[in-house]
C-alpha cells in the first residue's frame, strides 16, 4: 500500500512539474504577445498620427481650392454684371442717337 501511495505521489509530483512547465511556457507566450501588442499599438498610433496629418493637409488643400473656385465664380458674376450694364448703356445710347 505504501508503494502505491509513493508511486501516486511521484506521479502527482511529475504531473505538477509538467503543469508548472506548461504554465510557465504559457506565461512566456502571453508576455511575448503583450510585447507584440504594445509594438503594434505604437506603430498604429504613429500611423494614425501620420494619416491624420495627411488628411488635414488634404482638407486644407481642398478648402484652398474651394476658396479659389468661389473667388472665380464671384469674378465671373461681376464680369457678367459689368457686361450686362455695358450692354444696357450701349442700348440706351443707341436709342438716343436715333432721336
């Protein structure tokens, strides 16, 4: 009976050692995954900052082009108004020359 208890104790001790080894290995894997996650987080944050800056630059460029387009439209309207005014003046002057 003592031999069976001794064999069971040795088996339990071996099982505990194997379990401890697996837990330690799993702990190392978790630590490595955590380091990888931290590295990827830093890379993603850098990339996000760069993308945000690029987006801001593109948005600024778009706003500048929109402003140029609005200024061009305003200039076109002024030219059309000036042309209509000159046309009216010319028509009025032509009517006066007839009489």
